[in-house]
C-alpha cells in the first residue's frame, strides 16, 4: 500500500484518521452535512488536519468511485512538532537553522528544496497547512529521499510561528527580490529562520513584515527572477558558508 494514497468514503476516512495514519488533507463536498460529516469535521479540527469544502466536480475529478462526498489524502511523511525540533537542537548545543516556505505549491520545487535543505544541514522545513505543495511520493522522489531525513513542520498560522521562532532567539530573514540588501553583505550566521516565498508572487506582505530583515540575491541578467528552488539553494548555502567561517 502506498503511503500517500487516496481514501474515500466518510467512514473510511474517519477510521483512517483514528488509526493514526498521517493525513495530508481532507476534501468534503460543500453541500453535504450529516452526522458522520460533522464527526469528521470535529475529528479533523481536533487533530489540526486541513479540511476543505470543495465542489462535487473536484471530488469527481479525483475518483469516479462512490466517494460519498469525502476524500482524504494520506501523507508520505510524518510531520514533526516545531517546538520539539527546536528543543532537540538547543539540547545538542547547536544553533537552529529553520527553512520557512511561504506558499510553495509546486511539488517538484518543494522536493528539490527539501533535498538542498537536507544537504545544507537545515534542522526543519516549516510550511503552512494551506497553500502548500502536497507532500506525496512525487515530492519524496524529487527530494531524492531527503524528506525521510529532514523534519517537516506545518502550521495553520505561519505568522504566529514566526513570532514563536523570534521569541526562541532566531533571526528571521526573508529572501526577496524586493530587498535592497545583498545576501552577500548580510549576517546569516547564528540561529536563523530563512524565509522563501511562492513561485507566483514571492513572500506575502504579512510575512515580509514579520521578518527581522530582507535580503536579495544579486542578478546580472535580463530575467527578473530565479526559480525558487534555485534561490533557496543559493541562500541556504550562503548560510552554510558563513557558518563555516565561524568555526
């Protein structure tokens, strides 16, 4: 059985959740309401499983079988607690390096970024529960298996988690072409949370405001922006380079 499979049918989804399987997200037909669906919503809220109301047509595109208005996607990984990750890193006497992805929706980009993050020694990847790539077998494959070795944490409120990271002593740095300061003239050593933005429009305004500082990768060509996985790789290994100079 593939770990990232589709489960359909209200009772089947409820029982899958109760079995302890990691659930990526749940789709519920928006015009359906009955006792089992209410039970499902209560269960998913208590476990913070992203559950979205969608049109019947969307469900039918996923499967033509009798889905009863409910479809769930199991995850290819087990999510980690950001609090536990930080505690573990500090206990080891290390300075945390957290990669924060604001609305990266392309599965292959996410997998490539995860691969680089693991190679760069990042302690975790933090993502929002909504507007984020589905972590499925394609993501794991693109990551060359790195997603089996790096912690992935997800949150319903990315801004709130950035505040938590700040309180924990991390310097939150956003990588954006809107910044005037070059990545090569910035201090990226010490405890750090590195923020990368979406493929479409970069880091959201709300998250930009939550950063301590903003940096940009100098570009000399005519193309206006780098692919986010490339930009993430450049940024992460600048962190690695600066940290190596401290040793």
